[in-house]
């Protein structure tokens, strides 16, 4: 992996994570632009270091190059504990935690040299955010319209005066 590939992977990871964070923040999630951007960039950096560490020492791939990358998910679990909580038997923050998890895996893919596959996955993530936002808004508007129609039929009587 050349220096240009490394920088490009980190740039794409920062951009992808930032965009996912923006969409999460727009939905009212606990994590925002910086959080998601740093998670994705950090995961990509961990994967890059994991791939290049033994090569830079002149050693063959005798050790497990995925060992450092494998630590991203437990670290994310630790960080996510502050985002996810249960309040009055209602789970809150789970969408943000899942978004962080997927963003970290996207960063690992980018840092591991799976650029085109990561871009396809990023497209799926964007599709989920946009499609689910649109679908949620549609259902909410439809339910409000149906409830409003019921109130008009039941609550208002024609004025005979």
C-alpha cells in the first residue's frame, strides 16, 4: 500500500464517517459528525497499521496482521456504553451505537484495501438512512392524516344554526 493509497483511504474514511454522522445527528442521534468521522478514520488507521506493521519491520506475515484491527470492535463497545442506556424500560441510543459499529467496520474495510467493496457498503448505508427517514416520515404523516380525519368525523357536528 503506497502513501497515496493510505492517505486516500483515510480521506475516504473521514468523509464517509462524517456523512454518516451528519445523517445520524440530523435524525437526533447522540453521535454526530466528529464522532462518526473519527470512528471511521480511526478504524481505517488501525487496519492500515495492522497491515503495514510487520512489513515495515521487514518481517514476513508470520504474525497475525488482523490482531490490531480486531481490537476496534471491543474498543467501540466500551465507548458505546456511554451512548446506549435504558431509561424507564425503554432502550435509547441503540440506533447510534449500531451506526457507530457499521461505521467502524466500514473504516476497517477502507483501511484494509477493500475500497470498492467499502464504497458499495457505504452506498447501502446511505440508502438505509435515506430510505428509512423517508419511510418514517411518510408513515408519520399518513397516521396524522388518518387520525385527523377520524377527529373531524367524530368530533365536529355540522352547525345547524
